[in-house]
C-alpha cells in the first residue's frame, strides 16, 4: 500500500500558469510568471516584495492585466529619451513644420526638465499632476534663468521676483503635448495606458478678443480705399478668411462670374522652407465660399491693377498666379501684411487689434445680423460647430439677453383697453413694435 504524500502548507503547489513564488537568499520574496508581450508573444517577468503576499500580489496583478489583453511594458528608457524619439521619428511626419517647432520647444523647455529623468514605464498620474502644479506656481524667470541672461537684471537676479507664471492656456497646451506622446507609446505597446489622460487640467478661458463694431469696420474700409491691398482687407472683413488663406489664394481659385472662391491652400513662413504654400489647416478648412458683390468688384479692380504692376515690373515680375502679391509679383510675407494692417488701423484712428480679429469681427457681425451658427461655421471653415459655438458664446449670450429683454418689455407693459360691454370678447393684446 502506498503511503500518501502530504504537501506542507508553506509549499503549496500553484496551478499551471500562476507562476512561481519563492524566497531569495537575501530574504526578499521573488515571483515569476509568463505574461503577454508586444508582438503577441509571451515573456517571463519577475517581481519582488518584502513578503510572500506582496510579491504574489504584484505578479497576480501583472497576469490579470495580461489576461485582459494588456501587454507588459517594454520601455526601459526614460521619458526624456522617448520624447526625443517621438519628436524625431513620429511627430515630424504628422505635424506641420511650425507645429513641430512649437512641440519641440515645449518638450525641451518644460517636459524634459520636469519629467525627463523618470522611467517611461513607471510614470504615474501623480508625477504628471505634481509637474503641472509646479509649473503653475513657479516663476519662469527664476526656473529658466531668463533674468540672469538680461543685460540689466530686473527680476530674480536683482533680488525681486516678478512671479512670471505660465498661463492656464499654456499649461493645457503642455499637457496635450505630453498626452499625444504617451498615446503613441501606448499604440506602440511601450506602456499599457496613458497616465496623462487621468490628469484633469480644467478648461482654460478662451483668449479674449475685441472685434470691430459695424461702425469701426466701415471706417477701416473707408480708409483702405486708397491702399493697394484694399481688396484683401475687404475680403477679410466680408468672409472671415484666415491670413494664410488670403495670401495663398490664386486666380484659378476664383470664379468672379459665379461669385465664388475655393479655399484650398494657405501661405506660411517656415524656418526651413521660407514662404511655403501648404494645404489648409484642416479638411473642413478646404471649402468653397460665396463672394459678396462688393468683393467681386474689388477683386476685378485689383486684377487690373496687378496687370499694370506686371507691365511696370517687366522681367523682374515673378508670376505664380497668386491674387495678392508684392509689386514684383512675389508672395507677401505674413509679417509684412500685419505691419500694413497696423499702419492702416493707426491711419483710421482705430484701436490696435490683431489681423486675426478681423475674422472674429466677421463672425460677430454675422451673428448680430441673425445669421445661423451653422452657416458661420461653414464660412469660417471650422471642423466642428462646437468650435464656433464655444468661441462666440459671449456673442450668443448677449443676443439671448437682448431677446429676453424684448420679451420682458412686452410682458411687463401691456396696453390697457376697455370693452364696450356688448360682448364677452377679451380686449386685444398690445402689439409689440
């Protein structure tokens, strides 16, 4: 008869796939098991703990995540190393040059100094939140040594801090850059989840802008009558086109007989290519818009003027088919257009605004005239109507208040009439003018 074999409780046999747990010579406990790895493969991982229960809990957590289809992180490098890899090998192929430049500045100036030394696989939401809170409360003159590099110190280097803090909008932008990089790390199965998504930065207040009133817009157009780019300023105020879209227009995009314009490209200055024609900002930005009769007439006059300038320039004229050019036919630098616009504002006696505020002026004036939000969204080329509704929420609120005040006046002062007693008909209500 065979004697039964009894297993001591301290050496329980674990089921197949549960891994192994044992105590090392140094007193720590080690647990090892197989988990899902990138490429739909499996690899053995090891975790450690001061007690058997702690090591077993860590291994069980990894196996449970593996069973849910989450591969074990393969990233062994730092956050800074991955951000550099992401900028140089991923973002550069998906972003415009100017956007990539801004991302690079954010990474080198804020992300790498704050989070770069941490291991990518061990980055937590708490680390991200702590970093953002530190940026939110730290003077940038002190942190980045801005004042120390000035010829005349007037802040930290001089012993008095100016408390130059980052704006909520900048903090949100930095957070979005980090989220984009970590999201790609998740797609490459370097990390199991994007911890930056678990951190809420709040919704920053939209940047304030001061659109022109109807009287100010008329005053600006009156002064612009004698300017060689009068047609551009008139088109900007009537259609809300972006600066780059205006400068990127070509005559082939215009159908002056039908009164339409096709917005297909934008002109930008990049650090590598100089003045470059690029596709529109988004797919929704590529659109066809109707041109007012006034703009059609101005564009026809501008075409005649351009013919005279071409004859004057002779062989120096560089014909690229663009609608708005210099007197030699070259593309207009966006910075030079801004300078011309500021000069025009000064000549008209108007307050200084950005050129982009002409776009806001168009949308605001259209809303005040009762034009539907969806029509304005299509004219401006916004990707979603929610963008239009958010940017111009204050205008809609003012219009709502005006409508409510009108109704309140009607309900608060009805006309009182006296019946003749011949019938039981109620007196007529007051007519609201």
